[in-house]
C-alpha cells in the first residue's frame, strides 16, 4: 500500500466530484418507445418511491429491480430495453410479504443482459422511464464504486448519499446498519429506501445498484440471532442471501466481493470460517479480491480486548479470519460499525508489515464518533471524526481508495496493489 498524491488522483479520476446532481431518477415519458401500437394508456401517477436496484447473481448479465408498496391491480411486470437499440422485453415481477406491515416486496430479476450496456425500464405501462447499466464483462477500463456503512435516515446520511452519487459509481456497497430498524421498525427501513431511491442517482440519470451485508442494527438483539429476527432486511436481500447471511458476489473474472456476517446471525467460527477459507482459495486468480464485514477486526473506537471472558471488538475475527486474509493475500478489508474514518497500516498478525493486509473503515456514512488516535492503537495509520464514504477505483491490478467527508473534503487517499500471482 502506498500513499498517492491527492491532486493527481482528484484530477485523473474524480473530475466530476463537485458537479451538481441535476438529472432526475426517471426520464420523461416521451423519451421511451412504445412496445406495441396498441399498448395500454400509461399510468403516470405510479412511481414507487422505494424502488432500488441490487444483484442476486452475476452483475455483468443480471439486474434485480425491487420496491416496497401496497398491492395494486394493474400490471407490474418490467418492460426493459437497451438505450441504444430499444427492442423491448418483459420481465416477470413477483411479490412477497414485507413483514409486520400490509405492504409487499415487488421483485423482478432481469437475466441474459448484455455486459457493459445501458438499459432503460418501466413498470408495466407507467409513464416513467428509469435507467441502469450492467457491469462490464472485463476490467479493461477503470471501474469505480463507493462503500460505507452505518447510515441511518437523518440529514447526514442523505448528504452522504448525494455526495456518493456524484462520483458516478457503478454500485454502492453498504456494509451493514443501513436503516437502524433493529429488526423491529419497518417504517424506518422504508424511509431508508425512500432516501436511497431519491438521492442515489448518478449525474447521467442512472440508478446506482446497492450491494449490502448484514449488521447488528438489521437484527433484533444484534447478535446470535436467527433469520426471523431480521425481517425487513432479509425480505429484501434474501434473493442473494438465500440460506446463509454471508456470500460472494463475483463480477466476471476480475472482482470478487466476499461479504461476511460478523456474528449477527451466522457465527464467526465454524461453518462461516470454513466457507471463507474455501472461497478465498478458489479466487486467487482474481485481480481484485475484497472482503467486507460490519464489525471491525481492528476497531478505531471500541476496545479490541475483551474482559471477563468475553471477546473484545473484532477479537474473534482476528483469531479466525485475519490469518486467512493474510494467507490468501486479500487486497483490502472494508470494515464499519465504529462510526469513524479509519485506515490501518498493512498488518500481519496485528503488526505493521508492508506485505500485510489493509483495513479501511469504520462506518460513518450517517453516524459519528470520535476515534482513538494512532498513539493509543499502533495498528492505526490515519483516523478522523467525519461523516464519510470511500471511493474505490480499480485500474489493472491496482486499487485507489479515497475517503471523502460529507463536506467534500478528501480525508485520505491510498493505493493497494495485487499481491497474488498474476493470471
């Protein structure tokens, strides 16, 4: 990991960072083509304010469209086409309960899409047109995404949403504690979706897909719970987390996101650790191998050492997971939960090592605490008390990571390079 000149990074990769977001999420009705001459009259008033995109399978050839709302009597199938050659197709929409409410989750997974392509879609015969882009099949050009966690629904979270969208990312990785519904407040989760829908739109009018993992505030009780204790979160993301609350999202053959559960439903030790070892081993040929989890292995605020026979923050992960990260040369671990900005030194067994693993965090998209200083915790290289998200730019086998504060100030820039054998 090397530090990078901020002016070079800003000038070459984030020239539009400060541009105002002026494009609406839905394009005007006259920008779409009719499916047939006899198409039904559009329903201009139906535009669900919770609609968002995510993935259940390969992001190069699929897209999942979801929203939460009341049951309706009209057609909610998804009509979609590429933007440059609008031959329209129809995707089936299914409904399922949105627990503890009278609302439903509407879900349509589009498959067989063309990689690296812009699409438009509408719900049934409604007037609004939405847009998205599939991920490229190969990382021949620069790929940029944003990450963070611990959002909530207040103005700070909204401000960070707006800032993140301006970066024109391919997707946003939200690594736990999305809404702070605690498994008990569906209205809170619905408000989070409304905020994301409204603000997570890039400057070209494309909605930004959301990749997530589970945190303690998705679960009633926070830890050692069951799937039923995370009703809102899993009603929306059970398409990816079908059986386990951990998994890997593979982007073609160039990027793998390994998404872990830090003991909220799945125990850290045992099956999840066994699965993690196999997953990292089988992806050693990926140019970009990134792990994300909620609770940090190397916390910037909470105590890392336990007392009275209990684990300290991240202690169980340092025991079971960090040795695997080091053994399999994980490029970077994205951590959250402590509500600060943090960058560790590259670490091996908790000690500085230029060949070690970098940990970035610590989850302050919409929540904030005052971090401990590097003098107190020598594994820390940089910290700050600021609402922030991080922009990740993938170029070849290099990654540039820039933390941007809510104000737009750059908190930190660093670079990581691939330590695994090239393909």
